[in-house]
C-alpha cells in the first residue's frame, strides 16, 4: 500500500479547517470592532464637549459621561448616558461634537446633524437624560 499522498491530504484538511475557523471569527469580530470604535469615539466626543461647556459656564454643575449604549440592527442608536440632565441649549453642542469625533474615524459620512453612516449602517446620536 502506497501512503505517500496521505500527508498532503491531511495537511490540506487541517489547513482548510483553520481557514474556516479564521473566517468565522473574523466575520463576527469585524462588525463588533467597528461598533466598539464608534462607542469609544462617541464617549470621547461627548466627554470633550461636556468638559468644555462646564469650563465655560462656571455656574453649571459638572456633568459626567457615564457610558455609551448602541442599540439597533442596521439603523443603530448611539445613546450617551449622562449622570445628570444637561440644559436643553447645550444638548445640540454635545451631539455635534460627538458626531464630529465619529466622523474622524474615517469612512463615515454625515447624513444630518445627529446621524452618520458607516458602511451599510447608520448611527444616530442621542443623549440620556
């Protein structure tokens, strides 16, 4: 019995299993990485805007960004959670700064004042509370 081709067949089988595993994990990790980048940029932009507003308005008590939550499938909502309500006249400033930071990621396109598009997904920025 001739076994000379068995090593090549085993190598191809193992290599194909490894390739399948890599492709499956990359299809899961790619979109999650994109979402993590959006969340980090949103938090950084909101923190920057809130710090600037608090610094320029001494009578206002400091507001802290507690976190960012992204919900939705294709039309995603990026909700920035603040520890206390922000005065209505400053909300647009925080949202605009957040959108600017997200646009700096590259590949993002501004849809309107509160929404950006990255790939086939749109991200709308909101504040809570």
